[in-house]
C-alpha cells in the first residue's frame, strides 16, 4: 500500500513538472519574436526629413537612437546637458501593447532632455506614426515617419 501511494505521489509530481515545463516553454516561445520579424525595426526619417532614427530591438522592447540630422556646424549639436545629439538614445523602453500593433514607451526631447510618453505603430510597411504626449494621449502630437533609404555621413550628418 505504501509502495502504491509513493508511486502516485511520484506520478503527480512528474505531471506537475510537465505542465510547468509546457507553460514556461509556451510563454517563452510565443513572446519571443525574432528581431528581423519586427517590422518597426530599421531607419526612419522624420516628417520634415531633417532627422533619422534607428529603431532596434533592445531585449523584448524597442529603442531608438537619433542617427542622422541636418546641421550647419562642423559637428552635431549638443543637448542642454552637453551630450551629443548624434546617436542620442531618444526612444526608450517601448513595449508592445496587448493588441500587438502598437508599442508604448518614452521619448526624450534632445534640446532639454525632458521625457514624454509616446507610442509608435505602423500604418503600412514604410510608414510609421509616433505620438508623443504628456500624461494622456489626448494632449499630444502625432508625426508620420517614412523608411529612410539614403546615406548618413560621418557624425550623423544628413546630406543637404
């Protein structure tokens, strides 16, 4: 009798382990999306074509650096606190929402390094919308960005 009880406990333990293993594997493999399948990843030109962002995967999130800009001096401008705007991390910690269609995070203004809530989403494979806002999305502005296919010169300089 003790032998049968011991076998039942062992089988219950194994069943629980198998269930936990499948649950864990499902959570990992469903959540993980290869970088090359995230359509938001790539180079994006701002609405006035005077700036270019490189959006890339940073773990399970998206981040973006300011990698191209127009300027008339010999070097790119600095932020208020003396950091170069070239390769400045402006889009931070964008997480995919439950719908899987939008990403929410924060954007830094390079002039004063203040951060704002933001969300990005694609309207088609070559058009991205970014909405920056303070507090709630109602108080914000949306920009339309397009895929950038040009060349960026050294020091983040865009051709005139």
